[in-house]
């Protein structure tokens, strides 16, 4: 191999190795920022055919409807807790901050945060839908698939008699 071809080959290999290294570093850095979307029933029963349940400490987004009668506000702080349901499961959400103006009971929301023990999501952000007719596709599909009855069925089966 002549020296000119050898030097070109070395440059091409070095560029490919550099691109591969840069891509892998970017993917590793973004790995911690990926938030997977779950519905309450997927948190309780698992997601997909493998029934993968999120682990406590995992960052995620959970979407569902705010259960009527479940919103509890701390009178001294901005702490709010409420329950989300999707027709087949109920989880609790705790949020410290100002809720969106459109947040209310019976409304579809997406909470982004960290899953804690006992199926509690410690939310860092809560998003409320902006239109009466719009529901995120994931939530709408879950509601159609999982809806078995009215919210009163969940309120009666809440642990400890609390709603």
C-alpha cells in the first residue's frame, strides 16, 4: 500500500472512530433525560407483553384522568396530592408548585416526575389538556381499552377507605 493511501485510510478510520465515540457519549448523556410514558394501569400491572413495571426512582410521565374528590391541597404550602386513573388502575401523585389553570377533577393530565415506593409519583411538572375535545392519544387508547366502569368503582375500592 502506498503511503498516500495509507494516510487516507488512517484519517477515515480516525473520523469514524471519533463519530462513533461522540454518538455513544451523546446517547449516554441523554439516557438520564428519557422519560417513558405510562398509564396508571401500566404502572400497576406492567407495560407491554413483558409486563415491565417501572422501578422506584425511575423518571417517567404518567397520564390519566384526575379522580373526582381526590385533590388534597395543603393550606400552608403549595403541596397538592391527587389520584390519577385510566379505567383500570389508580395511582397517587404528589406535586409541589402551582398547578395549571385548566387543572381540575375529571380532567386529563400528564404528570412528569419520579416514581416512589407505593405507586406514588412525585411530580416535578403537571400538564393539563387545553381543550375539552382533546385527549393525548396514549390516554385515549388506554381509556378505550381499560375503561370498565365509572370513577365511583375506584373510590369505593381505595385502600384504607380514603379517596
